[in-house]
C-alpha cells in the first residue's frame, strides 16, 4: 500500500503525514508514506487545495486534515 501526502510542506501537511503514520501503526500494516511537494506532481492528481491524502493512487481528501481514525477507515 502506498500513501501519498500532497502539499508543499506546511504545518497542515505535516499533521496529515503524522496522522497517516499513526493510522498505519495502529492498524499494524505495512505501507509506504511518500510526500509529494512539487506543484506539477500535485496537479497531476487534480488537487487544488492541500493538504491532500492519496491511497494507492486514489485521492481520499483535499483541503483538510483527516484524522487518524478517518484514515484507518479508508485503509480498511
């Protein structure tokens, strides 16, 4: 499983990454977390607001910080 955090490295993006790491740890699964900070790469997903969270190529949310529980629901 690949989880991508789309954003330019702001505090909201960091919190989204922290929540994703927490969700993975609590579920005890093996997943890769990648940060995508280049605007042209972010635009390929059609995302206009960051932070955004992508799981296996599917945008799950954009423009807000998802909770660890919300991310766990998307992973399951």
